[in-house]
């Protein structure tokens, strides 16, 4: 029913997080709410010539929303305390879980790749020059580990090699890797070229 | 009414007489089916990327493509639901309940055929409602003034928050309110005061909806997908796909009921396709003679849930056109795209752009024919889509996210907005916050803000009209009850009262999905 | 099959390209060799966007080079304008909007620019209309003024928000008659107009282009045009000018057009002036648009455009200052108060 379920990434659908986790979420929301209310009070109100009543001021609705979020935060906090959220033994580990589960390395690499591309490359070098290395790196990083497994599969080339030499050659992994690099390069070049071409020559839009 | 039918036919004829339109609807629907099929690519993501990429096109074509994408994706999601037990879009979760057991029992082709029939009939029923109700509703929509729009905005966030996080509604509401807060950034409508801009020029204009959407549904989805293991490979069909007409007609009660239920779920702001499917499923279970089969492989359950979620698509378009209020997250994207293309949806659409409603109806009709065609004839080739390696697809999706975020306003700032909201969305997902209310919040925030303050200005500071106007009263009562049902103590109290009055409940509660 | 389709598509594209190439050469002093970009510093579909897209298509026809309209909204139009101000002065980057905006950017400290930084090419002027619901008790504009007098601060007037054209119009009326009104802001001109149709607010002072459909449909009744001459709207008829009731109200027409940096090469300006004379002055699509939307075609350029725009820049900047919206006096940025 929710976005999570369809990705299959979490065990339960919109399920409850642990009370210890809720403690931090509640606290963060409370702080956010209070901050927003504080900011809302800084905005012009009745003392300003254009604002005739409190409800006309720009801070009115943000103030209400901030207050609501603070209240929600407080409810989460109280609920968490009631459910034993204050028992902080191992709580640090649980907080880290969010960042760790299930494959922290993959996530970090992805974030680095994405940020490096969108922040570091886009706007500094031309669009295709930024896109090509990104797509290439992305595929290599995520598919590299699969090459070993893919090399296990029997195929005609390996079978032929086996028959000729009598035993399976190590270079099948190497061959998979070469194949990967070649196809990834082709895909990256095609992606960079097609997207650039379509935007600049058909849509007539500049790219960053 | 007669005039409407004539206009509808005119719409269909003009649309289909242009070969380009047929070409566009065909590829857009096909692409929509593929996007819907692939777990990790939702209807909202597909629509968002398409909305940004078709930005340069003439309005008619762009909207045609978006409609095709929308109808196609909601249908395509049933494929992976049936084959993999992974709903391709959140809306198809109910389809997986019976579709997967049926497929495992060796009825792969028949299950897909029945789901296709459900999707086509659902879309058609929704389309008829769209053609019939949109003009009527547009006429009534002038009764919706600032007071009513304020409550509609609140309703959207509250209801969506409640429904998308059924186990912990609080999280849904928090997500919705954070969305509302995000919408506060930038110049306010009444005083043009730059809120939360902190002197940063780009922030004065606030966050554009489309880059935010690309972030929340594109980038954060990508982060979520890439850290999970690869999905299992699919089964293939052996039996016949094209269903027997008599078999499909045998389910006419389910089709008609679910079609109407789905449409109405689509109309209610914040409810959308998922609830269209779930409520239809519950309805089918309630009227079924073979209730025990539900969840273990019931044909009625399968056809009802797919009819329900497909019918919700045209349903969700109704308030987009007549009130400029989205019924669901994908509909919010559609609304943003309409504004971008200079179509002004709202109560006066029948005056300012009389043919447009029927044009949209005609588009939906063409899209439903396209899913019928593709769903039945291209079954096997389409299954190949599930074999596209994720590691190859995702970098392209990310490149499109970046280009899409940039394309709307040609601002690099929007790329940062996309990245920022992607990361925020990712952590909120990890903390089990649903995303749909967040997006509805972002869309409805300005509506809530300006209508509340304007209503107060018009009423000279009084809250009377907000409470006593008839439509307002209905709206706030619904909101209040929704809130109460989300608390833990109120339903318990209600249950106790019911037990006291009626005796212990029977065990066919509509929402038990096991 | 696929190959055949490809071949056909390729042939069609090729034919299209060749077809374009085959046209006779142009004799403009400036011949652009890449697409020209016009920045619309407002969202797509708005008043500026609609007009500029028509203008762009005329320039495209004239120069036989694509003219790309780029929407760069934000900062009340200042972000897109800043982009054009920073672009190379080569004639390939233009911006657009209403000329009066060039006056409020400096006054509101949004952008340090003045009218002299630009070459202006104007296309149409939009006239504001004072309109009411068809069932309104106001028979004419005089009744409205009388009601403003009778119920100070009670008559609700719908505009597109602070500093919008509609807001300035009602401020000018109230300044001239020393009245007060209840300002109701909407997110754009169309919602403001809709609110009067729905009966939520009593009067709107937005642009005729935003009201034309409603007036033709009989859902809105115009009382007066905010101009010194009567305004004709296709399918409705003539609307009396406000000067019949308030002869002294100082008018400033809102001109829409495109402009580029003042230091672009002379050939660019010469060429664009020729394009204006040959294509824009007699443009059918722009004239049709104006008739349908109640706008006035004003194809001015050069000194004339500058002088006309200067008038609206001054009026606009000073109203903003008088209503307390602008904090620095227009005097300080070299905009004297209009006499």
C-alpha cells in the first residue's frame, strides 16, 4: 500500500519503528516545530503597515504548522517514552542501523557517485563529459562483483576452452570483466550522447 | 448531456485522426506499462520524469503522453504483482494478494488476461464517470470558495496520511505536515514576503514542485532500490492469455461495483489508486460466495482489485480538472503539468476551455485501448522488461532525474533541490514515513495557506464561515472523524460500544488482508 | 519492419531539413547561426508567456532560426532578468516581461538595473479592467466609487497579490478618491477573476486579458477600462474608460515585450527593428490575440519604446513606494516622481 512495500526494502509496511528510534524522531520533530514557530514570529506582523491583522501576516500559517509539528513530535516522544524508549541500551546501534541496513557500502558509494555527478561535475564540465564517467562508474561499481558469479555459468566459450585444455581456465572471470567494461563504456557513451542530442537538437534546450 | 456526447465523439475523432497522437499514446502507454512493471519505478516517478521531459511539447501532446503513462503504469504494475508478488506500483498491492497465488498455481496467462480485462473495464468505467461528472462537478465547483478550499487541502493531507500509513497514522500526518511546511518556503501570496529564504535569491521563489517530486520519487527511490538485493526472476506463461469473453462477463458484478468504488476513491482528495484497489477488494470479498479463496487465489479478488485501481485513475483526474486539487500523488504531477502547459484547470474550465475535458476523456479512452492491445498481444515480449538488469537501468534513470529537474526552469538550483529532497525522502522512508502525504502536502500547502488567510480576510477575522457553510461542515466533520479513527483509543471505544449494542463482531473485517 | 520504419522516419527528417535549407537567403545585417533564446522570467502559461511565444514565432519566421522560449520564474521576474543582464551581449539572449518591472527591480532591491541598460521591443499593452459579478448592484463605475465611500474598507477587491497590476490600479483609484478598500489577494490573475465570478469578492481590477473569456461568457460585467480611451473586446463591445469618472487618474500602460542588453552589436538592433517593421507590426496572430484578449498592439522600439516604458516605470515605482511596499525611494535610484 505504501511506497515501501513495492520496493520490498523493509520488512513491514509502514510498520512501527522501535521506541528508541522514535525518541530521536520525536525530539527532532519537536525541535523543528519550535524552530519554525520561532521563525514565524520573526516575520512581519501587525506592526508592519501592510499587515492589518495577525492572520494576514506571512508568519501565520507557518506558525500554525510549526506548532502542529511540535505537537506531533511531542506525541511521538511521549509514546516512545511510554513504550520504553528511554531504555537507551544499544539505542546508538539502532540509530546507526538506519544508515547501515543492509548494505552501507553500496549506499555510500551510490550517494558519493550521485553527489559527485550532480554536484561536482554538472555545471563544471559539459553535460556529456559529466554523464559519461558517471554512467560508466555506476555500472562498473555495481556489476563488478557479479562478474565472478557470471563467470561460473557454463557457456559455449568456457565449454570449448575446457575441451581444448582439459580444465577450466581462470581467464573466464577476466573475460567477463572485459565484456563488462566494454558494454558499460558503450552504454555510458550512448546515454551521454543520446540525452545530449535529444535535448539540445530536438528539444532545443540548453543542458547544464 | 447530449452535447457532451457529441463533443466526446468529436474529441475522439480529432485525436485519432492525427497519426502522431496515436503514435504518442501508443509509446507512452507502452513505456508506462514498462515503468509500472519494474519494481522501483512507480507511476509517480514515470509521470514526473515524463512531465519534465515533455515540457517543450505542445500542451495537447504532452498531456496525451502523461495520460498514457499514468493509465499504462497503473496497469503495468499488475504484471510484477502477479509474477513476482512485488506490486510494480503501490496501487497494485491488492492485486498481488490473489494474483500471485493464482500464478503459482499455474494460471500465469489466465491471471494476466483477467487482470488486463479488469484494468480495461476499470479505466472505461472511470472514463464514463469522468465524462459525466466532470462537467456537472465543474458547475458545482463555483460553490467551493476560499473556506471550502482550505478544508479540502486539510482533508487531502489528513486522509492521505491516514490511509498510506495505516499502522501508524501519526507518521502519515507528520509526513503531510512536513510537506505543507516545505510549501511555505518562498514568497507568500498575500504579502509577497520571502519566507525561510534567508536572503538567498533562489529561495525567494520557493521550491518548484517538479524537482521536489523528482527527488522524492526518483532519487530517493533509487537509493532505496539500489541497496536491496536483486529481485527474483519471473515465471513465464504457458497457458492462454486472452480471456474468454464469457468468463470476464461472469464477473460483471465485481467489475461494475469495483469500477464505481475505484472512481469515487480517485475523486476524494488524498485517497487515490491504492485505496481504490483495497476498497474494491474488500467489496468483492463482502459480496463473494467463495470468501475463503480470498488471499489464496480468488479470481474475483484479482479482477476487483485491478478494476478498482485502474478506475481510480480517471477518477483522480476529475478533481484535477474541476477543482485544481489532486486526488493522488500521480494526479498531483498531472496537475502541475497542466499549469505548466497553460491549461487552467478549475471551476471555470467548462467556460475557458470547454472542449478540454472531453479531450482528456478521449485520451483516457485511447490509453485504455492501448493497454487492452498491449496487455493481451505483447504479454511475452513485455515479460523481458523484468529481466533488464537494474544496474544498467538505474544510472540512466538518475541522469534523467538530473536532466528532468533542470529542464523545467533551466536552473542548476533545481538539481540541488532534487538531490536534497531525494536524501530527505530516503531517510524518511527508512523511518517508515509514507511519501504520498508528503507530496500532497507540498502541492496543497499554498492552497491551504492562501485560502485560510484569505477566508479570514473576507470574513473580517471571523471563523464562522469556515464552520457553518454546508460543504465546509461536511468536510471538517470528515477530517475530524479521520483524525479520531487514527488515534488508538477512539476505535477501541467504538468497538466496545458496538459490542455492547450488537454483540461480538463477525470475523470478516474488510481490511484484514491476510 | 523496424528497419523500414527507421528508413521512413530518416527520410522524412532529411526531407524536412533539406526543405528548410532550400529557402532563399535573407538580407538582414545580422544572421544568427544558432538558436536565439528569449527568457520569460515567469511561469509557462502566464500572461507574459502567452504573448512572448507569439512574438517568438514571428521572429522565428523572419530570421528562419529557432527562437527558444525559456521559462525562468522566481523572484518576481528578477531571476530570469538577471540572467539576461549577465549574458554575453551578442544578441542571442533576450528577456521579456512588462516594462514597468524594470522600475521596480531597483526599488525593491531585487536587481540593480535601470531602463537604460536595455534595448526594448514592445509588442502589446494590457489594459486593466474594473469588473463585477453580472448580478452586482453596481450599474456603473460611479456606483462602485459611491460604495467605496459609503463603506470604507469593506468592499472586497480581488487582485493577483501585492504589487500586481490589479493591486496598483485599485491603489491609484483609492489614492485619487481618498478611499479605503478590503484587499483580497489571489495566486495570480485568473484565480482573482474566478473569485468574482464565484461571488467570493465583489470587484476585480485585473488585466483585460485575464477577464476576456468570462466577459464574453456573460459571467463578469466590466464597469470601466483603466485607460484614457474606450476598450473594445471581441464578442462583447466597448467598455468606457475610467477617465469618464476620474479624469485625473494618472495612467501608466503596462507594455509587454522583449529586451536585450544595451551594448549588443548594432546589427542585432537594426535587424530586430526590421523584423519588427516587417513582421510584428502587421502580425496577424498578435492582432488576433489582442482582439480576443482585450489587449492593444503596441509595436514600438527605439526611443519611442523607451519613452513609453519610462512613463510606466515611474508611475509604478512611485505607487509601490506610496503604498509602503518599496522601502527605498525611487528618487534614490534615479526615478523622479511623475508630475
